[in-house]
């Protein structure tokens, strides 16, 4: 069963040894929100975390599931050489792949390294626990296909406990992703006057559970924002299809021109 669901950004500067004290102070709201999620996740006591990362190796017309049984990754590109290791819930990964095949949704199992969009949320969430993981990459297919993918994943999660007769197969879902990367003239991707409106629209639609508006945002506005989290969020919402959840916004800030939203939904 699904016991926890959250949306997290992945700022490398949130990791000790990457970010300076001054940079960490600048994202203190985000770090406090991460801590709240960590406490909540530990209380939920998941056996597995399914994490959707925009920086995992993706295919344009297929969803990729990391099939590596003991995946590893590092933040070497940010100057930190430590290697992080996890264990994959291979049963869930295989079942998602099979369910996609049965529902004619393009999906690939592929052995991959863990990217920073995966590692940074896991670093903050799993300081005291070590659940298995399933790392997912989204695709460049339409939003409706991403939501459908989430619905399929929900059915897989529910089937695992049913088939084994065990009700305590506890699964957490984390959608990793940033909002606009173009909020200020100093933003990494440059400035767009539409960026702030994009972020505010995403927050508004999530807060009002307006899935239709979220999935029908103008492609030009999405592209102008240079976001990396919308598809992760849509898969998460698909996984929560017809579930009772509440969008609890824990923090939103953009001190370096990138929109960092942290929220818990379940």
C-alpha cells in the first residue's frame, strides 16, 4: 500500500560538501521542509521508495525503470566523490514493466547509475532508514500517457500485497523535480518573464486539485519556464488516482532563480 507521497526539488547545494554555509542558509526553508519530510517518512516506515527523477537517463518514447539490483551513484560532478548505494525492489520493477506491456505503454528495464535527481532526495530522506528503491525516468510523451503510467504503477503496488497475502508492503512515492529555472536574470537558464507565472500556476493547480488545468498548461509557457519537474509530478498524481490526499505545501523559494517546491501529499 502507498503510505507516503511527496514532491521534492534536488538542489546540489543542499548536500554538505557541495553547498557552502551561505548557500545552505539561502535555502533554509527548503532544508527545513526536507527535515519535515524525513520525519514523516520515517513514521510511515516504507519498505520501498519509488522515486521519479527528471535526470535519470530517459528515452523519448518509453518509460525507463532502473533494473540494476544494487544501483550506485555519486555527486562527483558537483565535487563530492562519495558513492551512494541502494538496493532495488526488483519484484516491483519487474511487475511495473510487465503491467506496462499488458497495457501497451512503452517501457524499458535498463541497468543504470543513480543520478543527482535521485540521490539528493534520497540523501535527505534516508539518513536513518534504508528501504529498497525503484528508480523511474519519465519520457517526452504526452502528459496523459504519464498519468496513465502512474495509474498502472498504483495497481502494481496494490497487487504486490494482494498476491503475497501480506498487507504491510509499504511503499513511498517521491517525485523529484524543480520548477522554473528562469526566474531571475541570474538564473542558470536565463530569464523569462513567464517563469514566475508558471511556478505560481503549478502551486495554484496543485493546491486546488485542478488536475485538468495542470495537464493542459500551454506548451509554450512550460517551455519558457525550463522546468524539470512537471512530468514527475503528473506520474505521482497518476499513482494517487482516486486516493484521498492533501497537497501540503511545506516550502517554496527561489533564491538562486530556480523554483524549489517541497510538498507532502500523503
